[in-house]
């Protein structure tokens, strides 16, 4: 009787650990649309922070969800991939927002020259500050 | 007469330096692939910056490590936090030359690119076979090569060693356009 009980307890524990392990292994990606932004600022401010001190800006912005406001200077479409470029006070640098897959449909309403607010995850600075998995918050 | 020649030469030089010498892309693609019997791991980065100076074939590439997107969030986390340490080394870079660049004309030409590849703070001299397509307003470079994780001091814990290949296949596609300010 005792042996049976121990076996059943062990079975339950092993099932639970397999289940938890599977859950961790399949942990979903952050859903930018559902999460609140960690930081909200303008495209110019974001670029200035990166061009002034990249290491500091990396620590501050990388992996964070950032809501950024700016004027659309370019809309790039390539296959399924869409990107919106935001103007900054700098002539060379800008903020490029790569849209999330599900968001790509909403791009038709976006026009060059309009003000827009986008939310996305910052991955760093090359010539421009780059945000990925962006969703459009406000395009008025 | 002499001054006229000098003037002409000056004009010629100005027009040469004004020609569009740099081709650039901000959304180049680099993906890598690790194949083991247990698990295939793939990640793609579509935000690669690549610049080619078409006057001499020099090439410079900058890659944000955090821009690599994995299918599974956990893999992405491990990649950034444990393997390539993206907070410490946020970028990978390549600086090199397209060999015999001036001989490349028009349609697809097989070529060799040689230069220094820096990943995870470690620089290695690398030779890459690539295919280049060159027209007036497009310079496309594609190819793939293998890198050894140990060459770049990327350590894989023994517990997951049989899930991650030591040899990683890297593929790339850059569609450079003439750079205008």
C-alpha cells in the first residue's frame, strides 16, 4: 500500500515538472500591444540620448518598450516587412520603427509628413535608433 | 592653355568625387542556423547596416545582437544573456574588402570577401564566399558561411551542449542602394 502511494506521488511530481518545463520552454514573446510603455518620449530626444552617450543610452533603453512620437519621413515596404522612419532634429540620424507582423495591415492609413506615436522594443543604435515589433498607438 | 587643362582636370576630379560612391542598406538580413539531431535553432535579423564603397570595394557592416529574433522567447533570452552577452557586447561588426571588386559587372558574380569579423568582443579574420549583383541603383550581396562558436569565445553550458551546434551556419542578403543625404 505504502509503495503504491509513493509511486503515485512521484508520478504526479514528475508530470508537474514536465508540464512546468514545457511551459518555460514555450514561454511566449512579449506582446508589445498589450504591455504599457516603459518610457515615452519624442524621436529627437531618443536620438540625442543615443548620439550623446551610446553606452548609457543602451543601459537605459535596450529591451524596454518605448513609446516614441515623431513625424513620418519614410514608409518602407518589403514583402511582409514594414518600417516607418521618424524624423529627428538631426539631419543624418532618425528613428526607424519596424512594425510587428500583425500591425503591418494598419500602415495604409499612415502618410508621409504626419505626426504619429509608435510603441516598440528598442534593440540599439547604428546610424539610426532601431525599434522592433512596433505597433501604432496614435496616428492623428 | 595650361590653365585650361588644370581647370579641366579639376572639373574632372570634382565630378569623380561627386559620383555616388557609397551604397548602403539599413535593413540587410542576416540569419543563423544551428542544426543538431535534437533541435534546430534559427534566428533572423532584418536591421543590419551595411555600407559598400564602390570606388574600392571596401565593406563595413554593423549588427545589433538584440535584433536577432528567435522563434522561442526563451532561446532569445539565453542567446542574449548567456551566450553572446548582448549587454556587454551589443554589436557585431565586419570590416573588409570585396576582392577584385572592379571586375564585377552586371549580373550575378561569385566573389570573395575578406576581412575582420567581431562577435562577442572577439575579432577573427574571415573569408566569405558571396554572390554579387551590381546595377546602377542596386548592389546585392548574398551568401552564407560557417562560424565556430569557440573562435568567438561563446561558451555553451554542457547541459545544453547537444542541442546547440558548435558550427553555426550564417546566411546574409544585403540590397544596397546608392546613398543620398
